């Protein structure tokens, strides 16, 4: 996909990774194109975002009921996020947990911050569902203002994109690997 945007063969797309693991185009290529990207994959699905002139982050998760939602949200999320998750019905808790998770991880990936930054960003959903407005409070680790948009996926999946201008997200496709 990147080769299409860059106008080069896929074998020669020049990639590198930051210290936190975020993939990026090598400096020489970025100087020529201003293309940025991010990707996420889970359980034979992949999500990729390609942008021009703004950093972008995406996350994709399969909603699993076998995780300890209460313990994980208490440990890694803010108290308001943990409370919102625990206020959901038992059947909805895992979905709500993963909705927060993908929003937070997309923010961290857009900024190039590792998972240690989870407590430094706080998510507020105006309502339940993909079309809800998402408000974000970012701490000192975040050098750029970022927004989050939830993405529509098939049932059992949650996904989000983060960027300075999420309003410019034109299309998102979930692909089978």
C-alpha cells in the first residue's frame, strides 16, 4: 500500500522503527514525500492509515471476554475511564474496555509513545457507539494536540484512528490477512 503512495516498488519501501517500535519511512523518504502511516493487526485482520503531513495512529482489537477487564482498567486507565467501564452491564464491559483501549493506543501510536503513556491520556465518550464524539485530555508526554475517531467494524471488533485532524479521515477498511 505504501509503495502505491510513494510511487516505488514494494521491495524498496524504506522503513525503520523508533525506539518505541513505531514504524516510519526513513528520513530521506520522508523529506521527499511527507507521507506518514501506522498499522495495527489482530487475529488475521489488519488496519492501516496513511496520511500526508500529519502523524497518525491506529489500533484494532478483537473483543475478548477472557480478559480481566476490572483489573486491567484499574491498573492502566484513569479513574474516570475505569468507572465508566465498570458502570457498563456485565455483557458490555469487555466491549467498552476495548473501545477505550483502541482509542488510547491510537493516541499513543500517533505520538510515538509506548504503553507507559496510557495514564497520560484520558478519553471521554459522549455516548455509547461508534458515532459518538470523543474528547481527549492529553498529558505532558504529548507534544501535539490530537483527536480520536472510532471506526466502524464488524461485530466483535473495535478500532480507532488518532491524528491532529481526524475529520480528514476519508476511508477505513478492515482487511483479512
